[in-house]
């Protein structure tokens, strides 16, 4: 089962503690998976999201006079968009969750996602969202059976911790954009570390938002040498359930155990979750 196309191959194959993970072989994504994101490397390269460095004639659509909607030249999804700001300004969600939620509402065929700096963003120096075809990432169709009681409520926005260890996804369900923004602020304030990947989509009057809390950018296998090495650099899409491999060798040999191990390494685990649970209590409705 899967999708075959000129640019990528994919098959649905793994169950990691009851969550589905597909693996995609997509060598074009090496630009992102192996991107050097240290300050010195970033300073030396031309920014590929700034208009003057993009291919002449590349089409873009204006969004609210603040963002441009572009076709991603190296797609993971059947439809894949990159949505940078006009100006060259650092990647942050601070003050921009409303834009992200509005984009999700305005792009009903897409799931909108955000990769934090040091969480998979290959252009941490230029603010951008991405959007990909809905129902492509398994998590979108698996969360319904995995949410426990809510941890916190602000008006018409509720926060849950999914039962999907070792990914340990936070999930926000909101009917109100304003309440979602307030609750998200509380979530970020309560996190011991502000490293996140975020997915959101809008359906039947609700924003469904997944927040993957990170402890590190890249897993040990990324830096290993020889046979031990796998070039895997998880970001929103991987954590949503589509792992991207850029070398055929890695694609052919990755196992459910590897995925589980990578999730344990890059996603937050018990201690940090416990600390968060204490911090978020002030938002719990009694
Ligand atoms: Zn730029």
C-alpha cells in the first residue's frame, strides 16, 4: 500500500505503540534533512525564502499582505505549500498563532504546520509556515481514540495529552480562535523548553492542533558514522506520522524499533511532562 511518484515513494508500514508511521523515500528532501542550521552556516548562505533568491518567475499568491503562498519545489505531500513572510525575519510562533489558525481555516484542503528553529526548520532565519494535503499524516485520523481527559480549558479551547507514547502529543481542540491563542500562550509558558512542532487544521467549526514538544533537534543516528548512520531529521511531518528518508539505504532498513527510539530521543518524556502538568494547572477549569 502506498504512493508512487517520480519524486517519492512511500509505504505505510509501522505501528509504534499503536500509532501508525509511514516512511517516505524522498531524496530531494536532503536539502532540508541535512540542512546546516548553525548561525555561521545560515549567515553565509543566501536565504532561499527571500524573493530575490527565488527562481525568476516562481508564482506566488499574496496572503493578507503579510505572507506569500508558494508551491514547495520539493514536495512531501501531493500538494505542498511554503508560506513565508515577505520580510526576512526569524522563525517564531510568538504573535503568529492567529495567522496559522486563519491559514488553516482559509485552506480547508490542507493541514498547516510550523517547525520551530532547532526543530527541523531549515530556514530558522526566515519566518514561514508550510501546508500539506489533509489526511496525509496518519495522526489526523488516529487521535480520536487517544485523547484522555482535558488538562486545561480556556473558554472554547481545550488541551489534552494524547495517549501515544513515546510521541506524547499535546492536542488542542478549539472552536474559538481567540481562546486557542490564549491557551496556546499558557502552554508555551508552561513548557520547560520552548521547542515545538505544530500542526493544525480546521474542520466542522473546530481547530484541531497538535503540538509536538521536543527535547532535541536531531537523533543520535543522524550523527553516527558508517552503518549506524541514518539521515533522519524529524520535523512536523515525521512526527505527524510520515518519516522522511533521503537515502534509499535508510529507507530500506529503517524499522519500527528505530522509529520508536528516535521518538524517545527527540520528544519530551516523563520528567518534563510532569513539570508541565504542574505548570499548566492554573489553566485547568475546576
Ligand atoms: Zn529570507
